[in-house]
């Protein structure tokens, strides 16, 4: 099953979906290994992890996509990602 299909099923299920946030691929793997069914990535965790700075729209779209891709590649569960600020 595609992860997008799985995420939709989890969101529509009667149970509340708990998605811990991961700032990098290692944390996403830990979240998966302890049994969560999905993980999320936001703009601030990505910016803090990559640059050590606050989320003030300084990541480029390429940087955000690359970071999200590494997290998606590290786990088999769905990853819900904040696309950040829209990049202009």
C-alpha cells in the first residue's frame, strides 16, 4: 500500500492519529521503531536541524525537499510534512 493511501486511512479512522515530530531521519526511525504509525516534519524542526536557526523562512525549497526526502527514505510509515512558507 502506498504511504499516501495509508496516511489517508489513518486520518479517516475513528481513532485519533498521533504523529510525533521528527527533526531528522534518525528521530523518524526511532519514532517508527517504538510503534507510531506516522511521523510529521515541520518547518522549524527542519530549519533548526539544518541551520541551527529559527524558522524565519531562510530554507530554500530544495533544502526543505531534500531534508523531507531523507526522512521519507529512512522510514516505511507515512510522513506528513509542512511545506514551509511557499517560497515566494
